[in-house]
């Protein structure tokens, strides 16, 4: 990315900003790929209608990676909460 080199060379805090930017790039790219792939797989295995699956897939493709995050907060998180509530054991009463 040529504009990054120009920004970092003209900045007075180039070392700190360079390290921060490099860390963010190194972490962001694989994380975005992982969450996009995971949400696409979950979107295809969801019990939704074919139209809903197609619209989520279009959202993934058009707005990558924002669409994956929207799917996570809109649909996937509720699915995980439902499964967690059904599988959690009830509280146990221990008497002495």
C-alpha cells in the first residue's frame, strides 16, 4: 500500500504509528476472512428459507466483511443463545 508508506514517512511518530498499523493489518485480514467464511457457512446451514439464505449471501458478497458482522449480530447470536439456554443444566441445590 503506497499511501501507507507516505503517511508513515511524513509522521513525527512514525515508529509507534507504524507498529500499530502493522499490528492492525496483521490481525484484521485473517480475522475478517475467518468471520466471513464462518458466517457464510452458518448462513447456508441455517433453517431459514431459500430466499433468506440468498439475501444473506448477497449481503456477504456485496458488503464484505460488514455483512458478516451484521449477520452475526442479527441472526447468529440469537441462535447461539437459544442453543445455550436449551443445553444448560438447571441450578443444583446442595444441602449440608
